[in-house]
């Protein structure tokens, strides 16, 4: 099954059955990923440690660096590779990123030292000011229009593409779609923000940013950090199957984004930018 999932013993209790049963259960894997950043000459210290589901490590690292404003495009990165840990051989849990010479190194100090759990993308930030990163992309100018019928079909398409979720039931997903509903990329992870970073990082490596004319769909709620990540990638339409937060709605309105929540079946709530959703 690969490193994205693993099996553990579980005691199954069915109150209507014969009694407790011991069996194997498939669970989503969770491991730390350390991201080291610097230039060719000089140290490349750890910038972040995030808990994530193994897989697509380079996409995750580069998506994280872009959405945090450390890089703005593929030309800002010379190399990105998996490397050995401090005391062990290559465990695929360390990514070493070499920045181009013209890219300033991440600011020193606690305000740029990140520790993120799999449930929260901004828990390690030192202040509210450190959380907010302004995007270089004018998403308000994106004229894309998305038919509401197309949008309503996207959650089923996303769910059908979640292969690891079928085995574990314990992963979030982020999917990038065209305005016509074509699936461009999907990534799964125990963390919503990690799944989004993996999608964005893959597009960064492919040289496709900014992602105007696309829809980003997330399987859970729409939080502030997911809205910010979409904005940093130039995505003007963010949709979620669950609720948004107040800060997510405020940021979407400030950026000129379209934010859709409770996208379920034939209904949806458009919290910002309703002009892009056509009926």
C-alpha cells in the first residue's frame, strides 16, 4: 500500500454482533517532514517541520515555500531534493531546497520558524502579522466564470479520485479543476493545508502559476490559511464542502476571490465574489 497508509491491530466492537473481534485496519500514515532552505554557499537550516502523509514531498515543500512568500516562481529554486536526516539514511522525511542567488533567504527569528501540525497550517506562526502574506497576483482581475451545475459536480469527482481515502477513510483532499470541471491535479494528506500545498507545488514545478481560470476544491472547511494559499497561487475560485471561517470570508473579499462553502449536492453558499458563479 506504500507509505501513505499502514495497517494496525484494532478491536472491532459491534453491539449487535457476537462480541469484540480483533482484526487489521488500514490507517492514513502521518510522519514529520523537515524543510531546509538556503543558498548554494552557506548553511541551509530547517525552516519548517510539518506533519504530513508521506508522498509528493517536493510538491509539498515547494508549495509551502510559495504560499508562505519565500519563493514566487520556479526560477527562484535551483534544486529541491530529498536528503538524509541528521542521524539516519534517507528516510524521505527531509527536503533540501537551494534558492537562486537573487532570492532573499527567509527572515531569521522566531517569526519565520514554523512548526505545523497536520490539522493547522498556521499554528507555529509567532503573530497575526506573520500569518498574513500578500499575494503578487491580482486575482480580482480574473474574469473566469464557473457554471453552478459544473461546480456542484466537483465534490463527486474529487471523491472518486481519492484512492488512499478509499482504504483509510482518514485523509483530506485538494483538487484543482478547470472552469469547465476538468480535474487537473489531486493530492491527499492528513492535513488540509498540506494537500493544498502539494497541489500548488506540483503546478509551480510545471511552470503553470498563476492559476487564473481554475477552481480549487477542498474536502473539508475553508479556513483562513487555505484562502491565503489559494490567493498566493493566483487562484480566484475556492470551494469547500464544509463551512468557511469569518477570516476566510474577509480575506476572500479583500483579495477579490470567490469563496464557496457547503458545496453539497445541488446547493452551495457563495460567501464572496458571487459574480463568477453563473446559474
